[in-house]
C-alpha cells in the first residue's frame, strides 16, 4: 500500500478538545490554591476525587463488560457464554432499535431493524432465552434501555424468578436516563413529566424489592457520542443526575434511600489527560453537591460510581486496526481515572457489530491493562500532577459555569425543552468536524497518514434475514399459547394505575408475567401518558 506522508510533523494542539488552553509546562504555581484535605483527600474519603474505594483495584478490579447483543435472544445467549468463558466479569445488553423504542419485532415499523444493532427482546420468553444457562444470581448485568426501561427491567426480574433467583439477589443496572434521551440519543416514548414519574416509581420499587440494583445509569456517553466536548459531557450529565435527585425528593423519597443506587456512565475519548481530569472532577462535584445542596447523610449517597465505554465516535472505517490502539489508550484513561466498570469497543464497529475475534481482542485489551501494565497497583497515580490537578480544577469550574446558565433557565428540564443542551452539543460537533477537515486536529488514517489504495480485509458480522422471520414466529406462537383474557385484564389494570399516583412497576410486572409483549405494555401506557414529539430546535 502506498502511504501519503505529511511533512508537517509538529502539528501539536495548544488546547484540549473542550477548548481549554494547555500550557507547554505546568509548575507548582498552577495549583497553588489546592488544599489536599479539601480538594483531594484519600481514596474512599470525601470528596472522593482520588477514588470511591479505599483500596480501589487492589481490593477488586473494575468489572470487565463487553456491550453485546445481536439477532435473536438465542444468538446473543451464545455470545454471552463465549465472553464469560474468556474472562468477562459482567454482562452488558445491547438492544435493537424496535426494543429501544418499545416496539414488538413483528410490528410493521420494525421491519428491517430486528436484531440488526442489538438483540430483539419482545417478551418475557425472550428474556428467559437470553439468560438461559447463565446464573442470574451470580452475574451483574447492565442493560442499555431508556424509554421502556421499566418493562425490560420487569422482564429481567421475572426471568430471574423463573431461575429461582429472588429479586433481592439481583445486581446490575438499567440505564433509564430519559433526560439524556431528550438531549442526545432520542429513544424516548413519553413526555418528560410521566417519564420522570416512572423513574421515581422505579427508584421506590428498587429500594423495597431490588436493593442491589442501580436504578439509573446517568449517561454522558451518548451526549459525547452526539458531539459534545468533555466539559459539556461532564456538566450536562451531572446536571441530569442532580435533577433526578430533585425529582426523587419531590416524590417524597428519602435521598439516602435512592441516591446510593444511582450510577454514572461516561465516555472515554481521545484527549487522554482531559478524560482523566473529567472523571476526577465528576466525583468531587457529585460529592459536594450531594452533601451540601441535598443534605445526604450516608457516605454511599456521595459516591459517584461509574461505568466507562471507549468512544465509538472516534473509531474509523479507515485502517480499522488503528482502533485497537485508540481503544487501549481510552481504556487506560478510564482506569487511571478510577472507573468501576469498563467496556472496550471492537476494531470493526464502524462497519458492523463485532465478530467474535474482534470482541475477544477488545476484552483482551482490558485484561492487558489490568494484569500487564501495573497501572492498577497504585490508586490515582496521576494525583498531584501539576497538569492533571490544574485540569481537574478547570473542568470543575467550567461545569459549574454551565450549571449557572441552566439554573437561570429554570433547571435542566426547561433547558432541554428550550433546546439549550442540544444546540450546545450541535455547535461543538460542528466545530470539532471543522477542525478535522481543516487539519487543525490530526485524525490518523483519516486526514493524515492515509493509505491511498486501502482495502478492507476483515470479516464482517452480518445479521441474516432469518432473524426477523424467526422472531416474528416466536411472538405469534406466544400470543396463541398465553391466556389472552388475562393479558387484557392486566393491561387494563396498568392503564388504571397510570392515571393514579400508585407505583406503575407492580402492574407492569403482572403484565410481564402474563406474557404481555413489550409493544402491548408500552402501547397501554402511551394511551394514558401520550407520546413525546420533539419541538423544532434550530
């Protein structure tokens, strides 16, 4: 292959991706106002800047997850068993588009999307198949689901019961971050007000029945994938989290009952030190706000525990093997920043869902970081660095600047309704793309170090059309075998509860156990709550 050589070898940026100016060297004066006890403290101690656990990875490594799901539940079950056999320590479920939008696989609108970008889950029967032979009492499961999170979670709880596993034994996370959906990913179902009601119902139900479950994974990941800067990801994500806290308190819940089960989900992007500073600043902001503003008393309420996924938006179709290296750097930043859980992207994900070989390399990347680099041996090894501490302070300051602007608008929900974070992200994405196109930022293999006659030479995972046919037959068979009179009865009860202040999780769980489908349950709720339509923003 011929390579185009750029003779300009010293094109180094003097600012982070967020636009924070970067000096050529940092000295003690750059952190002269830093107070160790006030601003850093020891790991496992307020304000948790250096980590949420006293021993961090010496006590327990981060959970190694690979975000996985494709085809039918049977197909994905096979992949999960492959990953668990090769050292994965937690499962992370990727759902297809119909499932993300609360639709059944056999609905007309689902045609062409069934099982394509994740696993198709339309009923409790599918969830039972997904976890067949996998001990749900022993495995921590994260599920990236938002609009229909209450229903998918009910599928999981009921499937566990079928295995003889009590809900109090279950460990894991539902993303359930609807504010982020309005901002970035756009897989909503209902308007903001009923959506927030469902979330507080989930918090209450979990506290009573599923106490080890994280009820929201407050997600900056998709905000970053939509084009935000690291500062915007930090600010908007934390403001979303604080809004959930406020809504829980308004609903009459004790902050120390639900806050310990809130977790976060961050992106790990290309700017290595900025990402590390982002995680450290996030822990400190959350601890201070929970203690000082929301008067939380339990130490667990002050802990910002987070999962990290490497940045899908930085992966390139060109020279895809480079993505292995990008992912390794991003995974390393997450670990140095103190993540509790990590997913490393596969090199082929710009082309398709990952093959077994690609996903195994991604998992091995985490294992290499954990067992060969030595970075897990010392907690917060970059703590005290003039540059990292200065950057952490700056990230915190910039996040609070965004908080002030959002508060002036009347809070995060009002800001979202006015399109403020959406416009900020769109502008950031445009500016970053312009920098790449103008070669102000180097993207190896894309705008520099290009292979002129490059050809893709790697296997691609393709989802067969049989998946849709198989899934549709499965749903039709289910509808014939179940007690349809009972399904109609429980759906009627669900609609009644939606019109009251009663907790919706109880009738949802009844509907799930009667084998009502995802689409049927969501349709019943839409009749009462309505459907959200995003107003024009630009």
